[in-house]
C-alpha cells in the first residue's frame, strides 16, 4: 500500500524526559550530511544499534513524533540510512529480524520489517509465523504498512492463500492496528482481477468502522480495487460517500 507517505526515522541514546524521545549528540542546527555507510561484517543487534546511534538526529525524531504520533522509543534516523542498513544486514537473516523486533524501538522494528522483505522468500512459513506474532504488538501506521507491503510481498507471491486467509482474520480483530494490517496485507492481492470480489467481501464489514486509521487504509485499497473497473468504482464511491480530497493523510 502507499503507506500513508512521509515515513520518518529514529537511536538509543539517553531519554529526554520532556519529549519521551531519545537524544543524541547531533547538533540541532547546521547542514545534514549522511554518515559513511560501512557494511556490517557481523550484523547483530549491538552493531545495528551502534549505527543507529551514529545516525540519530533530534530533528528527525521531532518529525517522527509529528507524523507518527504513536511511534515508540524513537532514535531519529533518516529513511535512506535505514534502507542502507537493511541491505547491509541481510546476512543476519531471520534471527536478526526477530531480535530487532523484540528490541522494540521504532527504527529497530522498522528495520526488522524491511529486512523481513529481503529474507522472507528463504522461508515463507517462518515469515508467516513471524507476522502472526508481530501483529499483536504493532502500534503505529508506518510499521504496520511496511511489514504488510515490503515485508510480506514475497510471501504473497508464493503463499498467497495462506497470507490472504491471515489478512482476512486480522480484519475482524478488536485491535485497530490489526484491522489496518489486514487491510494493507490485502493490497498485495488488489491488482489481481480474480481476487477483487473476495477482497470486497472481506472488507464489507469494515465499511462502517469509525477508526480513522482503518478508514484511511480502506480509502487506499479502494483505489487499487477500482483500477480497471471505473464504472463500478464511481458507483462504489457514491454509495460509500467517500470524499477523498477532504480526508487528511495519516
């Protein structure tokens, strides 16, 4: 899914009692220059944390707090640096994915979801098991959308029925984040003409969901479902009363 754009980023330094975010020794002003990226010889939680601390920027942490208000324990690391780290950490495999997720900081978990996308095809069943467990502890829209798209896209290609079934079950959860996760997982199938009717059936009970994070996810998946069926799309939008231009992004 188009993951409510504007992903932001974050380090385990000392905790700032006034903001709840982690501080770093980076200056608050002056031009930002990306640190040199050195491939991690042995990617472990410890070495990853070292890199995150080096890259931590309080301005990025402040931006994350604004756009991802439910993010937990933010470092303040820019997305390009996280993407580079994900490439460097592929040799860590599932063990590192799981360790990063358990560590729990915002960037640690975001990195885990990106790394999952790189290793999921090695063992799709293990990736599905990881997703089931991780779904219980998702607390913000960025990590929710990233694990559902980047993290599980390889699994959608090889184990579609299993992933579709898990997504459908999540849409019935009492948790707003699990319902959103289920919707975003279904976007992996929304461009497949043969899956659209089944997706609409799964989503039907959510049409009256009052949660903004759920309604936003519905708006995005409807765009994918509507492609290639514009007459149906127009009537569907009218029936639902969706005024997309006026809905604020989050």
